[in-house]
């Protein structure tokens, strides 16, 4: 009898379950027999798969993520050999199992992943998998979820003489049935009629054309996960291939129901008088709708149900009688052919006859096809009808007087179809439910303003379920800067920097020289200060190009600045960017990070399925983000959003004590500076010099003459990027020159911070 699809195909994991007996290909969840979570970074799990020997691993998924089965490390596969001792003759954990492509048996020693303090076991004759699973923050559940596609139990192959010729994986139902009878049931090999098994295996393996594709006629993928009666398990396997077993004279013979020619004629000459009877079986209660459940290996083992209706029978009886059968893992075309066979045989082939025959029928056996002609037969009565009808022998019993009693069922070649309709192809039918990793943003921008905002804008692709985002900046923290200088010139090909000091730097740091980002590679230990001022460096990092630098050029340490943000659940699904080319439609996130000089930025998004591919951009250029004036450095500078002023009202005069100095707050880096007058000087421009704690700061600035004494401005004339932390310093202005005809009026110097 067929067994439940739910119990035979996706073999799920739980503690205390019996070991599975499986044949063919299956999606397997297994049975957890050991789990160790003492290490918070890893979970060790041993998964019992089934009675060995199994053949190979095709695919693995752990917590919904596919594992590369060609690479050892996260798993070890033991096929289920007899248990073995370690090389020391004890139960030491040294087993590695079988390695990809699993064409070798490997070992069945105590697995090397056995946790310390746990008694080593070989799990003799049990196929199992050991796993070392890293911590996975995106796991769909807090518990371990495992599934794999496996080629399961290997079986013995014989020739017609009963000599074993192979031991291999096979999805041929004939060899699986032979294994059930001998290895599982324990019958001696001599009990099987091997010529019949070889013939049945050949018929099942024969290639037929279904919808233009060549496929084997019958395959079997069944598994038994619970205690089941042996005869019922055998019936389940026979149902996959129209198979029947006959025990004749102590020999078990396998026959696959198939088209065949008559081998004997029953006539009035060899039918015993008054022994013939014929009748049509009452099929009103026979199921006329068949529901077959199975998992389709060609559709990622999707659970499918197919219906077959015998509409003429439903019309005759006026009702629908339903029967359900589950066939494990099976291609659609095979399920359809099995369904057609079962319905046709039960309803259309409903004519039976009984008869007793003479010794002439001694060679006729169950399963043979015969012809019957008799004067009392209910067929062949109309003019032109054949007097012969074709039957299949169901039963043949010998009598003491050498006569034989037969039970026959009408036979039709059409009962055994090798054709099927088009297959249904399913999409997204995977039995492994890990959500998809979100796509990367197709477009994004980063900008800063003097108001202190760092503005991230990005396009949202259709179907992207972004939940969180991470913008990572590689930046010079100007108020807390670590810097040094080159003591020798640097060419664009050198990989050694001669520096003034290693204080504040460690191996692995990114540093900035000019418009290039470099990485300190030595000498010393990663994470510790370089052991010499001759640094070994990796050039042209983070999308920059190698460039020459002069002796005395500054070297700035760069820090990683993570900026994390959260998006409302479902927001990006409901608000995709319609026009990806229109930046005005991008979603905007605003930060106020303070004063940084950004040389590089990367962006990625996270959903319930994992993290997107990271996108990155370089900002290591001069003049692109602030005017290229004295004091400027490469990169995009963010701001604290402050603005200070130095004001000299009324007509201007020369001097350096005309206004109170601007005292800067602690941990402040000066941004850009510019000056304006409400009334321009006449005759000659106004010239001024900024002083920072008494020292000249920047170049002499000029405010040009305008006609009629209109307002005038210097434009940005200095940047504080090179100076770094100016917190607590006093900034004041000295007027060096006023207009010769009119001095100018109302000077204001604007200082951004």
C-alpha cells in the first residue's frame, strides 16, 4: 500500500525518531542525535539521515542558506559503513567521512567534530552528517534548520544467474524491491528468481519519450520514517512501477504489469465442461476520481496533487467516489501514468471469468495473457465480433486430478500507457523558506551642507524590503586628528613610506596622503603600532589612484565611522522609486555627524533575508566639495552647523584691534571663511589678514572695489581643513588696507565651524 507523502519525502528532524529507510533521491531533514552550543560562535550538530549505506550529498541548506557541498569545513558526510576504530585502536575523534564528489566510501570513525567531553560514537551502519554552523544573525528561527538533497541507499545489482555484479545507488524499483526482500527482510538470495528481477529492472530502466524528452519508464523514491508493516512497505514500492510479486515453487518472481502478447488459447477443447462462468464486476462503488499526492523532483520537490476523473463512470453512477494515493517523490509524467493505469484497470477492465482447464494449461502462470473462446461467453455474440476475448491470468490453482482452476480479468494494451500530458512547471516552489537577500540600491548620493547635515539619498528598487541601512564612512576626524609627515619624497610606485612618527598609528590603519588612500601593512603585528618609521604600505586603496608626494607632505589617519539607520517595516515595498534616473524621487536620510573629512563611503541594506551587496564611492578629490583655496584638503567635509562672525561697523580703518576676537569653542575645526562689506571701498580694494592666536591664518584677502560703493565680498579665501582642531583659539582680523577715496563700511567676517 502507498505510504503518506508527508512521511516519505521531506524527512524532518526531531529528537527520538527512528532511523529512516530510504531509497532514491530525497529532501532530508534528518534526526538530531547530538547538539552542542557551548561555543556561542558555533553550533555543533550531528544529524542521523538513514540506514546505510547512502550514496552522496547533492545540495545542503542550513538555516535557509545553501552550502557549497564541494568545500569541506562546515559539514562531514558519513555514508553509514560499519563502525571503525581510530588509528590508535580507540574511539578518538578523527573521522572525516566521505569527501566530494563522494565517489569514495570515506570512513565511519568517530567524527572529528565530536565536542570535548562527549563519548565518541561511530554510529555504525547509520548514514549521518556532522555540522559546524557559525552564528547566523539572519537565521529564520533561533533553532537549527537543516535540509539536504541526498542520493540515499545503495543496493546490490545482480545478473540473471544470481551473481552480484555491483553495489551502487539506484532509483530502479526492481533493485530496490530486491534489497527490501534480501537485505531488509533477510531472505536468502537463492529465494529470488533473478531472471525475472533482471527483466523487470530492464523494463523499468528502458527510455521512453514523454513530451519529447527521453526518461526512464519507472523510478522509485520512497522512504519509511515510522514503524511500518513490511508487506505494506513492499506494496508501496510495487505501486511505483505497476509491480507484482509471485511465489512459485518457493521462488519469488517479480513482474511489471506491461503490454504483452497472448501465450495460450482457452477453448471448448481444453475447458472442463460446466466450469466456465463470466461476469462484469459491479463498479458502482469503485473510486472514479483518483487524487495522487507526490513531490516532484523536477520542480524542486514541490508538493503536488494531480486529479484523474473517469467521467463516463461518474456519469453512469451519478456520483463521484474519491480515492487518494501518495507516491513519495515522483516525476509528474510517472504519476500521471500510474493514475491512468489504476483507474483504467479498476473500472474499464471489469470483466472477469472463471474456468477449469485440462492438463494442456500446465504452462500457464499468473500474469500471463491468454485468449478465451466459449459458447457461453457474453462476448462475440454480435455478427462479425471475434469469438475470442483477451484476459490476464490473476490466479492459477492446481487440482489433484491435474486440472487447473483459473481466475481471469479482461486485458487491454491501453491499460499500460507510456505517454503523459505536459508537465506543470512551478516557480518559487522551493521547500527551503529563506527570504531573499535584498538588492543593492541602483543609485545613491551623499552630500553635506554648512548647516551640519550629511544627506544620504538613494533609489529604492521594486520589491526591495529594506529594514535597516548602514552607511560607513572612512574619514579624517579633524577635531581629534592623528597625523605625521613624510620625511622623504614618495613616488607613485613605492611601497615604503618614511614618516616622522608612528605615534597614534597601528598596522591595518588606512591613511591619507594627498588624494590617495593607503593602508599600513608593516612592520609589526596587526593592530599594534608600527615598529619602525619606515612603513610598508598597500597603495591605491578604496577606489583611489597611487600618486607621488613631496617630503613634508602630511599623513592623516582615517577612521571608520558607522552610521546606522532604520526604515519602517514595509516602507520600501510600498514606496519604490518610479524613475530611477530622477534623483528628486530618491528617499533621503539626514545625519548630523559633526566635523569629518570623508574620503570614502560604503552603503548596504539589510532585510529579513540578509544584507545586500555593498556599494561604495570615493570622495578623495580636491575642489569637488569645497573651494580649492589655501588650507583645503581632499574629501567632502561635514560641518558642526555653526557660524561665527567678526564685525567692524561703520567706516573702516587700518589696524588689528578694531573688533573683539572670535574665541572658538572646544574641539572645533574651522570650516571655510569669507568676508563682506555693506559698502565697497573706492580707489583701491580692502585688504585684511586673519590672525589665529597671533599667527597669520590664511592668505591676505581682498574685497574688490565696486561701482558707486555697492556691497562687496571676498568669496571663500581660506579653509581650516589642514589646521585641524582649533578649539579654544582666538581668531581676529587685521585690516591692512582700506579704499584711497572711500575706506568702505561695515565689515563682517563669516567663520563656519
